[in-house]
C-alpha cells in the first residue's frame, strides 16, 4: 500500500457486503512523517428526512463563496473573518481565531496548551498535519502520579499541580503554520486578541459556559490565587454578562508580538513558566520538573494524516484525521469499518437498531484503543492489524444485534493481523521480557488482561474551529488545555492558563500510555478533513475528551450513510459509550429507543449535550456552508 498517494490507494481493496450487494472500499493509511519548512428510510428511498429539527442560533449557519470561519465564540469568529477581509488566507484566519479564543474562552484553549491542525493546501492539493501535542518534560517519570504507597494520586490532586503540565505547543504551531502556509505576519494576527484582552479595548463578556466553568472551578478550589484574581475578582466568580478584562494576558501577547515566539520558548516568558511550574505549584503539594530547556527543545511535528474510506448509502467519503499520539484517526477508522457493512441506512436513524450498533462498535474500538495505543515514537501500534479485513470481520461478529455483549469490553488481538511483525520494541516490552512477560498484547498468541484507564471519568474539554478561503485552502484545528482551565495554574504576571495534558497518560506505569520523558500523552482529538471525488468535502471536529471520537463518527455517518445536510448532521442527537455497560444519550434520543437499549442490557443516562462540533461543507459549486453547533453559542460567518 503506497503512502505518498493516499487518494489513489483508497480503492486498492474491496469486499462484498452480504447484507446488500455493494462494493466496500476500505483502507487505512498511517502516513509517513515528513520534514516540511426522523423518518424511516428504507433501502432505495429518497434521502429526504422528515424529522424534527433543532432550532439553531441565527448565526450558527452561513453560506458564502469567498471564505468561511466557524468557531465556538462570535468574537473569535469575527477575528478570523477580519483577516480574510484584509487579504489573509484560511491559515492566517485560523491563527487569529486561536489567539482570540485564548481571550474569550480561556478555560478551553490557549498558548499554555497544544493541539492538532489539518491544513488542505489548494496550491499543493495536499492535506498536511501539524502535531503540536504537549510533551512530557525530561524530568517526568512513569510513577510520578503514584503516591508513596504506589497508589494513584486522586485525579483532582493530579491535575492541579505542576506535574500535570506538558510543554505547550500552540504558539509554536501558530508560528509554523503561518510561515509554512500563511501570508500574514504573526504579529498582525495577534493584534485582535490583544485588543480583546486589554482594558478599554473591545469588550469581552462572559458567556454562560465560561461562567459555569468559573463557578465550578472556584467552588472546587481548582484555580491558583493568580487565576482567581482574574476570574473571581474580590472572591466572587464572574457571571454571565460580566466584562472580562485580562491585562496581563494583553501584555504577554504584546511581548510575543514585538519579540517573537522566542520569548515564550527561550526567553522571559519561558523563565516565568518554569518558575511557576517548579515553584508556585508547591502550594499544590508537589511542583513539576519543567525547565527552560524543556521549553526550548519543543518543536511541532509535520506529518501526514491517517485516512479511512467509507462507502455510505449516500456518499463515499475518505476521512482524514490525526495519527498518533491522538487515538482519533485509528479509532474513528475502526468504528467506521465495523459499521460499514451493517447498511445502517435501512433503519430509522433514531431507532434501537442504529443506536445499539453504534454503541457496540464504540465499545469494541475503545477496548483496542485502551489496550494498544500510545505515542508511536515510543510504542508499537498495531494500526494495520486493527483495520485488517479479517480482524474487523471477527470483531464485528461479536456484536449481537439484539442485546449488549459483554465480550465487547475485551480488546482483540490486532497484532496477529499486523503485517511484517513487530517493528519496534518498547521499554515496556524490554522490562517485562526480563520477567517472562508479554507487554504489548497478543504477539505470541497471548494477551494481557484489559488494563484500567484512569482517564475514563475525566473527559476534559477543548475547542474546535475551522476556516476556509476563496482560494480553496481549508483548516481544521482542535486546540486544548485539557480540563476546563487546565491545571488551574495561571502564570503570574502573564495571564494565561497552563494545561494539565500529562494527566492523559495512564497514572499507573506499564502500558503503552505510561509517562516517559519527552513522550506525548494519548489524545482523542480528531480534527478532520473529509474528501470526496479527490477534493475537500467537509471539515469537522469537536471538544469532549473521549466523546470527540463519538461525535465526529456520528456526524460522518449522518452525512455519508443517511444523506443529511451538514447542519442536520450536527444537530442530530448523539450517544456516547466507551467502556462497560454505561451509555450517555442526548435528550433528543427517543424514549422508546432508550427503553429498548436499557432492556437490551445498556445502562442509559440522559445528558444535555455530547460534544460541540464546528464544520465547513464545500459545495459542488465551490461555495461553503459553515455550521456552528447549536449546543453552544458558536458562530459561523463569511467575509462581507
């Protein structure tokens, strides 16, 4: 399978579905790294859907021909639109949106965190991935989240101290993206954020989600005194409608504007970050080990995205998203592969038959995720075995069409289907081999017991945004500081929050996602660009920890299998399940379907929302449809 021309390779393998005679093209490419500068719809029925539509905010859907920006906040969207109007391209606009989000949504992303970016370059006709995931500092140790008795430190104590902070990548990614693909100076793209943060600038008011996040973190004692001074001045948490002023953040952004990103990674800001993590974090019982050298060593990775071709009833699409260290590419691909031959379009989209199969596929894929995936620089990932036709067929065969299956909680043996044998021996393999163990799964026909994953109850938060321009360039960017307000640590005098991404590692050592120096923790972030007929078709991404994968997968299925318009596909009620019998369902899932799911052995609870997607659809005439999820007060806009 060639790795330089993924679009051409996507048709290399085919099998016949036994449920319907239709060609199923399914391949999955883990691209090489590169160094680069509600109605029932029977078979054959119309794709029109008669179902209640969820009312969306008036600015949540937009159409245009000359560009588009969709983000979770109107002022961040406006920053990107202004860049497009001033002659910038989609990459420039996305960077401006990221900086603005640091100001208007400081609880979700910012220069103290990292993320993943996909860029479709119209000139190169290629999709490039910019991995800016945080890395563990050189002083990080596999047992650093264990107490002196060898037990896991409680999650709250883990995520609110300096050990949780990974080396941030967002600012480096913004600089690299602009230099590689943009045409506007980084200093200009910082200016809208500076004006939003500074006193007397453009007024920023606290929205409902930020207000609730502030209140929760103040009540829990998660914020350091410096952060409380900004978000709870005088001790009272800011409320929805209050003005948010961030003078220190404005000064920091000015410093970066004037002195460049070197001030953040090697200069005065770097010194303050290191001092904060090592020193100020002592009030959290333990400080971290990050040094200026750790910050100075950081660089992004320029790679190629994974891809999965899905032959749906409405569209055949190729799904391109991020490779390791995020699990999004592998797990979304496996979910789609498991579901493809079920011909879900023969069922009512809001039926037990669809929800049950989704849930079972989610659990099968997550069993493999939690057993085998980690940073590919450190561990051997059986990504080909996980998508092998024989393996997928065997895993699909576990699914009982009528009831929940306990076996779906167990990982399979993808290494038995991995071509070429094991190509990398991880430190865990070496250590366990000394004791006769077999650390990395079923390499010798045996498999370890499933490992507990300490992240399951701590889904985290983040933000996704997407941009496009008149030239056809497209960006899909997911950015995060992990939990709401990250570690809760604000750098004194600098005004930005530090991430707690290292809590995405398993707290207990021994697995592929254990802590190691300079390693990247496993993520679920899934910024996605979908292609059809060789060109961009749509972008999508979401916040939500593990549920990012479920949100993106369901939106893709809604479009490709059920033929929904993109705004309907995003509005459609979602379900979420990963391990065990528990299932979360949004309120729009019909009561009778919930009753059937419970009767079948699923433990369903109703939640207000799952995920918060942003998307841009590329129309056949070359125009765009931008959609901001109705679940938050997002905004999709085009240049005037």
